């Protein structure tokens, strides 16, 4: 009888030393959290750690660049100080996939609002220079293709109307939307942006190709949307 009691107490002691899943000290692995609860259960470091292989490296990257959003603007060369060139290129591609996927979801929608244009060009938020893009549309305002016309300096993007309308003519586009980004994130138009918009609108009238809008892509803030529309501002009628 005594032996049975000691055996029972020993088992009880062993059970008390085990950590139950409901204990606050219990920790699931990142893979287990992802499998059980989905992507929303993971922190930025855990998400990034799955991409780069180590959470310590992920933490270093976030500390250096400041945020995931800032990291999406990093080039493979910049990332090369933290990892091999091959891994850096894979990370750049992985970070760009989400923006591309969101953009492609907009391709089947009519481009009749600046919000649609903005969502189709989210990849431009990661550009470190200003890029002027033309989105070519058919008679139903559906996307035919998009062409990047010029890549400017960080502060200015220059394009002549003939360069903008050349792809529109070659693709027999019915209409077009002009889009460019502000790397600073501030979507406020400059005087040069407004002058260029008016020149493009005049050229569109002469060529009888409809200019639907000129949209500036930036970063959204709490009190501001992530784009500026010259049509909404009344510059384009």
C-alpha cells in the first residue's frame, strides 16, 4: 500500500512539472501559430523571420530600416549587407508580391475612379525615384496595359507629352490615366505637376484620346488618403 502511495505521489509530481498548453509560459512555434491561427497571429518579426530564416536577422532588419513599409523600399544591394545576394533578391521579390497581387486584383475593374487607379499602382509606393506611368484603357475603361515612361530624380519626374501618347497611339487606346509617385509619401502636387497635367490634357484633346485622370501615388496617413487626383481637384474636366 505504501509503495502505491509513493508511486502515485511521484506521478503527481511529474505531472505538476509539465507545462499545460493553457499556461502563460507555454509558447507555440511560429509555424504552429501560423497553422492554428493564421497570418494575423504573427508579429512583424515573425512574418519576416519566416522569409529570411531567422528571427534574429528579421529583428536586425526591422531595427535598421525602421518598419516593414520602409523595408519594402530597400534594394537588394542595401540588403546585401545583411545576407547573401541571392537571399536579398528573394526578399525583395517576396516583399513586392503583396503589392503586385493587390494591383492585379484591380486590373479587371473599370478605371473610372482614382481609388481604382491607386490600388492598381501600389507597387509605385516602393519606388525610390519618381516614375511616370501611363495606364492605357479600352472603350469600357478596362486596362489594356501600363507603360513606365520616365524615371526622374527623387524630386522631379519629367516627360514630354509625345512620350506619353506614343504608347497610347501604338496600342490604339481609347483613354488613358497618367500616374506618378512621390517617394516622400506626400501626395501634394507641385507646380510642375500641375503644368504637366495641363499640357497632357491639351494634347489629349488634340489627339482625341480621353485623359481620365492624373493620379499621384504616395503613402496614406490618418488624416489623408494615399493619392491625389487632378480630376477630383478640378484641373482635368
